[in-house]
């Protein structure tokens, strides 16, 4: 499941995975689609990755997944547009 949110200059993509993990991908500095924060909630635990030294390497890995989801969303929107034109 995907859900998008834009508040001011903060763009957030919410993803709920089948195993119950919830991930928030946040681009908070601009509309450059480069992640600034990722929040992963699994069970009762929460892990936050950001641009500090500790989270930066993890953030790079999450960026790949974020880019994949953005591509899927674009394809879905294009398919909806084609369907609506029929």
C-alpha cells in the first residue's frame, strides 16, 4: 500500500509491507526526491535513519527502494490516465 503526502516543502511516502512493517520515506529539504529521513516501524520498534553519520549509509540503501516505489507510482498513474481516456 502506498500513500503520498505533501505538507509545505515536506514530501512523505508511506509504505505498509505485507509483514506489517511501516516505512515513511521523507524528503524534507526540497523537492529533489533525495531522502532526508526514513522511519521504519516494525512491531513495537522504531528505527530512524537520517543524514547524520550513523544513519547515512542506511539512508543510501533506502534511497534505492524509494526510487523503485516512485517508479511504480509513476507507472500506476500513467496506466490510470490511459484507462480514464478510454
